[in-house]
C-alpha cells in the first residue's frame, strides 16, 4: 500500500521558525521564546543558546513572520522556513 500526499493550492504551507543566532541579549531572546512557546525561562534560555534551533514547528506563515519579527526585535537573528512536503 502506498501513501500519497497532495498539496492543494488553497492550503497554507506550514512554516518553521529557526533561531540562527541569539545575539548579545540572550535573556531578552529567551523571554521572547518563552512567550512564543510556553516553555519555562530556563528551557527557553537553553534553546536560545543551542542555536541554530527550531523554535516553532508547522505554524501558519503569518504567525511565523510575527515570531521572527519579535525575535529580531529582541536582538536575535531568525528566519522562517517552508516545511518540505511530507514523504520527501
């Protein structure tokens, strides 16, 4: 049995938010990560120091752009990445 995936034109392609560099203000970035993910401040700081790291998985494009903007305002470098199609 084979599994086939179809991506409809009207479907919103999920995006990942990737923290590439926390910058000099790691605590400020960790607080933003905490607001975005709901993680504890300690876990958010650990995630920030393990850059490059995926902060959010599979969110709509608008949410991903807003998250990247918040991270950049805190002094970090971040980007959005389109998720690849399932099975590839």
